[in-house]
C-alpha cells in the first residue's frame, strides 16, 4: 500500500503509542500522537524485560537505539528459604536469557525515533467517532482532526477500547503485585546475591506467591540517587495476597519479605532504600477483536495479561512491528487493520490464557518450593506451560552444563 497520503492518529504517547508512531512513520504515513500528560514520561515506570531476539530486531529496524543501555543475563535462578533457618537455597537453573531494560530509557529511545511524527503533549482526547466515509475523527479541546486510521494506545483503562468493545473491563485476579527499584548499594553486604544478579535473574518462591529480582540500567533520575553505587539498580516484582483491610499495602510487602524470603533477599525489599515503589491489583482482559477499521488497539488497550508473562511492553512492541508490516504489505487501510487484527488478537488471547495459568501455579496454588530440585522444577514448568513456549522459561532442562548450585547463601 502506498501509505504516503495515509493519516494516522495515535492516542497515547507511552511505549505502545511511540512504538505505533514509529511503525506508521516507517511505513510512510503522516502520524500525529496525542499524549494527555504535559510532562516527560521518561522518569516513569520500573524495570521490564524483553526477549533478546526481539531487542535485536527492534534495534535493527530502527525502533530502538543500539546505544540504549540494557543489562542482559543468560539464565534464571530459582531460590527459596531453607526449611530450617532463614538462609537461601538455590534449587534450580534454566537457560532463559532476557534483556532487562529501564522503562524510562526504553520510552526515551522510542520517543527519539518517532521521527517526523507530531507528538502533542498535554493534549487529552475527549472523543473518537467513525465517519460515514470510513475514516475516524479525534476530538480534543483544540478541535477535531480526521484520520484514515486511529490507534488506541491509551493504556489498560483505554477509552478507545470502549468504542470497539463497549462495557469490556479487566477481570481482577484477586492478588497484588508490588514493583520497586532500589540502589545497588542495598547489596553491599550480600556479595553472593550481587554476583548472582550479575549473571541471572532470580525467582524467589514462597507459599502464596513469589518475587522476581534483576538488575536494570539506572535511569536519569535513578543515577542521581545511587550515591556512587554504579550505573545499575535492582528491580523487583513481588506477587502475593492483598493485606487485611486497613493495612498499608507498602508495609504489607515488607511483611511478606520478612516472613517468607531468605534474609539476604528480605533485606532488599524490607529494608532497602527505594528509589521508586508501586502496588496495583493484578487483572487481565482481552478484546474480541484488536482492530475494526478505522480503529486499532495496541498495547494494554488491546489486552492486558497478568504480568507473570512479562509481556506488557513486549506485546506493545510486537504490535508495532505487526502494524508496520501490515501497512507496508496491504492494499488498503481496511485490509491492513484486518490483517493486524487476525494476528494480534490471537496472540493476545494466548498470553491472557498463559498468564492465568502462571498466576494460578505461582500465587494461587504454589508448590512446596523448599522440597523441589532441578527435575521437579522442570516438570512443574512443563505442566504449567501445557505445551506452550515462553522466553521466560527458555529450554527446560538445558542448564546442567552450568553446574548445579545447591548451597546456602
């Protein structure tokens, strides 16, 4: 399709919106991004991970800068607390390479590659409607603009989603996730844990939930607060049941760490000086159809999977790559959106279903991690994945060449 005369409006200027804008510009369209916030987004967010092949593809395609800092690691380490005492035991490893990123640096890289698109900050969209001629109108306080395609990249509460799927709302999972970033200095007294995080991302299992730990590059704001601790910070996500009514959520995650984590890992969450911290309920939702001309949904607007799949930003980036291909290779905007919807609706549905299985197995019905070893973990993963593959689980049973580390830490 000759997209030079194609007008694309993108609602939302976060990761999904910027990625969609890059896709449109690369396909030759005239792109305008509407971001409701009037401030920079680069200081928002926490750590994320993406598959190394996807990172390489995005750099090669010009979505991300090769110079954007990352903190790649080759494998996953499973850790739990010793049945007697509070020391740590590493009980399994998997070859599960990931490329951890800082959310703010990822957004900054995408934003810098938007190119000729107009990026309008402080411009909330008040309405979207379809015209009889098949185009769509975006309304803001400054007036109305007509577009051949409108991309809803306006987050998990997406108003644009309501146009395509009226009444559709996320379904709560019944538990919470706490995210945080902490200066590397929190590990000053724990050299073994620091050594492990230099080469792996870590899952700490406990009855009723689990925690994920990994290193990410420090953001611009983080770097000023690490007090010489280096150019990386610790990122974590802890999943668990909500606290009793009236209990402070931030205090509750510290209680979880104190009661269930090995001492060395509890130190990070319970006693570490946080650079940032947030807590939110886990939920999921998937639209019946990710696009219906002239409207298209991307990122969390199209579907939210439980974060056990580490696929929020990943899905948004894959959405953008699909959009670019569809625009380049389709005969019309309507055909491009049909092709996009076929591919991305199915992909989103698979992720939602996988996220529910992972949540059940890692929060709602956790195994006795302390009784498990490498073989038991591999079998648990096979059963939980149920024939699917996911980059967080790598090639099961392929870490033996690294040597098993069954030691207290």
